[in-house]
C-alpha cells in the first residue's frame, strides 16, 4: 500500500507516529516560512504542514509547486496542533502531519468543477455532469454515494434475514409494449428480430413463483424510454421482490419492516408500525393525488353543493355541467400571499390547465372577502367559512372543473403553498400506503381501457364480477408506498389463473392471438400450478434521494443521464459505423 492511514483516520492519540498519507490537494496556504496543505480523500481531510524545523528546506520549496487536485503522497510525523489552531469542523482537527517526505503522484489541470467543500457556489449541472469524475470527488457527493451503499446493504441484510433468495433475471428479453416504450436491441444472429431491455423483471419473477422460489429479491437494473423529470431516469435501479402464498397485507407488512429498519439504521429515526394506509379514492378526495405529502394537512374540501347556491357564473356553469367546486384552506395564508402573491398563484395554476383562480380571504371579523364575494349571500359565505374551518388570516383557494382537473390543480397548489409557507419540517420523514387503486384507466383517444398498474394485477375478490359488468368501478389488489409525497414503490397481488388473466387481456384490447404471441409463455406457466403470489418494486434511486433529503435523483446516481437522456461525460448516445449497422441488418431512416 502507498499509504499507512487515510486522511480521515488520525487523531491526537496517534501523536508522534510516522505515517504516510495519499490524496488530493484540497487547498494550500503559504504562510511565508512554510506551506500548509489540506489533503483530502473520501475518508476526510488532514492538514499537512511543510514548515521548519520538521521539513527540510528543499522539501518546503518543492511543496510550493503544489496546486489544487494534485495527487500526492506525504510522509511525516503526527503532532497535536498548536494551541488556538484546532479545527472543530474536522474529525482530524486536533492534529496535523508535519511532513518529512513528499512524492508527486500526478499533476492536475485547473479543475472546472472544484471538489473542495470550501467552494459554496457550484457551477451549472451540465458542467458538473460533463466532468462527473470531479463532481464525484466532492465530499457531499461521496457521502451520498456511501449513503446509497449503506441503504443497499441494509436492504440485502433485511431480505436475507427474511429468507429471500437473490436471483438474477435476464437483461435481454422479449418486447411487451405495454406502458412505457421499450429500449430495443437488434439481434445480429436473428436479423430482423429485437430484444428489449427490461422495464422490470415482472414476468420472470412471477414465473419464479410458479417455479417454487417463494421469496425472490433482486437489485435490478431497469430501462424505460420515456420523457424524463427530476425524479426519473431512462435507466434506473429497483429493489424487486415477489412472494408466494401471500395477500397484500403480507407484502405491505414486509416493506413496513424494511422501512422501520432503514429509518433507524440510516436516520436514527423510530417509526411506528403498521404504517398508515388510505385507499386511492380517499387520497384523491382528501389530497387530490395518489401519492400525497402527509407531513402537513391542508386537505381538500368539496364545496360543490354550496357553489350551486351562489350567483357566481363560473361556479354555477361548472356545477350545472356535472363538475366539481373544491377548495383548500391555507391557514394564515394572507401573511404570505398579498394580492400580488395571489396573482402569482393564479398564473401558476394556469400551467395546470385552470383558466383562473377563485379565492376568499378570511377577514379580521371572520367573514370571507374577495372580488367575487358580491355573488354570494352573507348566509352562503358563512357556510363556506364553516365548511373550510376559516379563521381570520386564512386564504381559501378554489378549483372548479371536472374531478380529475380539480385534483390536479389543488394538488399542485397544496404542494406549492405548503413549501412556500414552510408548513412542514424539510427533514421530516412520513411513510404511508395508498391501496385499492382502480384496475383500469379509460383512454378516450384510443377508446379502450389501460391497466393502471400493469395487466397482471388481480382485482379485489369482491370486484371480480365487475370485470364483466362495470370495469370502471373495479378496484385492484394494488398498493403504493408513499414517502414525503413521492411514490417510493408500488406493487400488486398478481392474477394467478389463466382464465382471469385472459379476461383482463381482453378488456385491455389484447386479443387472443396477440396475448398468445406476447405472453403465451406466462399463460402456459399459469396452467401448471401457479400459487397465489404478489410483490412490489421499490425505486432504489428515489428511496436514496428521499433519505438523503435531496430533490434531484441525478444527485444519487454516480453516472446519470440528463433530461434529454444523454450522458454528457461519455457523450452517449453516439453514432455507430455502417459496418455495425450492416451486421445487424439495420438501415437508418433519418
């Protein structure tokens, strides 16, 4: 080894030892008679003193040629820092290394991204991603990567303790174009045929249950060719699991235990089990979203019946057209939002399809006031105030539209207002479940049903008959884990008989021939003694993001893609030569 210790290891108890350190020059300070270097590796920082009488004069002169990010090896004696020079911000702040030897291992150009933690203003994200190797040297990024490693290890330990078997499933598989677009891989051996990179190991893990491996787990790489957001990537990692002879409560209970372990081991946070649950219908009614942030209240109130009594044309026309008038109460919101601030909220909701924003202020006398108050009787305004628990200083915000539009607008408003009014501790963690999702969503454009989760989801036992009579009302054995307003994972109990699976395929517009072509291997496997089974997939990247208290998933992935699905460092995707295309039987039509 080129070093005897790391840069975060030495303490006062090591004084008088001769040691060798290796690392990067984080910073240097010339104090006239000598040079002080902060030497950094992923373990920490140690101050190195190149000064007489410990350091020879020629070595002091050599040290003055050092620059930021030079890679060096230093030998010296550990000594306590002089009185008044201790640094409480560093774990090694009580000591320094008084250098007696220096070896330059490599020079470095002036870095466009400084890894030093002393730099408080970061360059743009594109520059950081272009020089990701420098960005990853930053201590905060290294702490995040180590947190990811810790979370992954604790997960593996937990599943091993609970008798799960870690089994790898294929990366090259069959394209089953349901949901997001597949990444396709042309076959050289079978010209004209394509593999698909897995969107998830869904079908393989179901087949593993049929094969008798009753508890499967895998840290799986998955790929989806979809439009990206801050919390999405074209390739991502999920903690994939499946269990046999279980119902939804069993799967949820298993993940409850995992979250309790992670919260304690990683954040030293005690969470009580079972984690709270609400149905999808309740979540949409109370919060307008199937992954509500429960760190704060501000629940939605349905005011449709009251709106019908008003003379306000917008409300009346929406109600008469079968729509809804719903509202949230931003408690003491008038302290944050002046009239100009409300205008800003109005522009904000237009981005979510709203034509405008109706509002009331609760005045000092407890009465509701607004530019639209003249369209409401005093008695009706009092009913609104009572419905919304309005008190002086509160700000009432409305959405009037169809059900899903009011959900979309009020969820966005609730999220924005909650953050801007600082209604929750940003370091808080709230875990919950949303259960009993609809089986299907209707696609008006294609005039057919789509699976809300995936085509292999089982309906609630009491809703099986609705598959024939009223699919819209059919609810699924589906469950999502929600952390701080993000879907952290989701799963279902699967259909384990071929007849029900074929019926669901039919509802989804997948005829018998297509089902046999795409899923024939699954339908056949189901006919050979499939046990009741179900599972779940956790988004590992997103879980780490939430535990790290970050809001950009790229900050927890070593080498992420941009929102345009490009790798700025390697410049992927890139072109290939014609010889490769010819071998694959592929012609470009650009």
